[in-house]
């Protein structure tokens, strides 16, 4: 039985219908005999809306309070996805970053993951449940809630895959994979079936939002197999780009 970490981005869980479709996709994967930990982003533009809401209340919101606010977006998706799975007869359990033991440094709004305890995730998986984990968030040693920066759910997914020693990490989004340029802005952009992590980091740091640069660095450092796939396509027709990761460099196994 393979342990797979999947991550679904904001568009993929952007409406009740899409959440139910993601639940169907997860159910199919479970019925194939896989064990699954699933990371979710906030629905659609929820994070942008929360930022705008804060700006209407305060001209200079404290970063700590922004993290308290923004982490609620992912809590909504994780609970709704677990409910949709229950309807399909799949036992799931939603967990916040803090409940998952995702320990970060103290830097509100741009925290880095230091380690993942993951006890409750492992417990859920051992009971045959799907663990649904809120992306983009963690907790500091001082028990302060933190966020990882915009797009940070990709990093949650890869870090979790490393911590759980998963066989692969699948990032589901709203395009067929990684293109030579943003396919929405450049109509002739070419889909990569495979690309190196170095090219991917370069694309990401130049603004290709499809993968958070830190997630690619982590996958490279730890030798984690990383895929970008389209959640809006039927199961088995997701297209996909494989980020070709070599085995880890000795001595670099720490998160
Ligand atoms: P998610 O919510 O799934 O994390 P994002 O919006 O963060 O999705 O990333 C997916 C988007 O990234 C695509 O809709 C696409 O417009 C954009 N994008 C920018 N550059 C690229 C690229 N080189 N390849 C693929 N998508 C890209
Ligand atoms: N919801 C957060 C954001 O919009 C994190 C993520 O989607 O990865 O940036
Ligand atoms: Mg993203």
C-alpha cells in the first residue's frame, strides 16, 4: 500500500461542487488501496478576501493577528472536504497545522517549517482514515499560530510528504502542469512533461505561482518525488509534470 500526499489548491476546492469532485478523486485513490494525507488551501479567493477585510478594519494589522485571521481559510476547506468524504463512506479527519504538529519558526506571515511531529496524522492513517491537513500554516515553539507566506500550502504538502516518508507528493491545481510560461497569459506556452528542480525554482522565483519555490527546494533536498497535476480533469487524465528529483544528498535529511 502506497502512502501518497496530495495537495489541492484554491481553485480545486473553490466551490461546493469542486469540493465534492475532489472528494470523489480521493475516494477513487483510497479504493485503489492507497493511504492518503491531503493538504488543502483556502477556497477560491478566500485568502485575498480576508486580507481585504482586515484592511477595512485596520490600516496596519499586526502580523500575529493576520496569521490568526488567514489560517481560518484553510480550516473551512479541510472541514468541508472531510464532510464530503464522509458522505462517500470514506473516513477522514481534518487537522489544523497546529494539531498536525507543523512546527515553524516565529516569523509571522513568512514562517519556515522547522519540523513536523505528525503524531495525529499518523494516528489517523493507522485507523484507516484520510488525514486532511490545513495547508499554509503551523505553530511556533511558543504556541503562536503562523503562516508560511502566499502559496505556502505547496510547502506544507512537500514537508509533510518528507516527514511521513510518502512515496510521492502530488500537487493538484487548475492547469495541466508546469508550462514554459503562464499558460493563461502566453497562449503558446509549452507544457513540460518533466523538468529539473533547478529550472522549476527559477520559474517560481520569476513569479510562476504554480509551485511555491520553497516546496521545490525541499523536494530536491530530501529526494521527494513531486508531480503537478490538473484536478479539474477526470481521474487518469490529469496531464502532469514530473519534477525530476534525484536521491537526497547525504547529511541533508533535516527539514
Ligand atoms: P493553486 O490555487 O492550485 O495553488 P495557483 O494559482 O497558486 O494555484 O497556481 C496555478 C496558476 O499558476 C495557474 O492557474 C497559472 O495561471 C499560473 N502559472 C503561472 N506560471 C505558470 C507556469 N509556468 N506553469 C503553469 N502555471 C503557471
Ligand atoms: N491560501 C493561501 C494563499 O492564498 C495559501 C495557498 O493557497 O497555498 O496564499
Ligand atoms: Mg498555489
